[in-house]
């Protein structure tokens, strides 16, 4: 930490459910003026947040699979030369 302070490298700390002892340790190491952000725990994140089903991606995949199947059905077979 002393090297970071000496070289003026900014340090940002995000505590993932830190204990009070962990927060005080980093505040001592970094100095009192450095804020320590706390990431939300799973209990704090709303449960109703969902993402939309990727319908466009599924349809595009089906179209690509049908195109490959059609090409395989209608393309000529490979003919190997006889020696």
C-alpha cells in the first residue's frame, strides 16, 4: 500500500460483505479519506429483477440450423477420385 501511495496510484476498495474489522484494516492501510464501497449482498438485491428471454437469438439459431440442414439435403455429394 505504501508503494501505491508513493506512486500516487489510485486505489478503490469494494467490500464484498466485509466485517467491521476488514473495513477498519483497509481504512488504516489506505488512510481515513479513502471511501470503501460496499457491494450489495444477495439479501439486498431485489428478487423480482429478471432478464428477458433471448427470443431473437433462439430464432436466429433455428434459422441457421435450418439453413445448414437445407444445404446438406440439396448440395451435391462429394465424389472422390478413384486411382
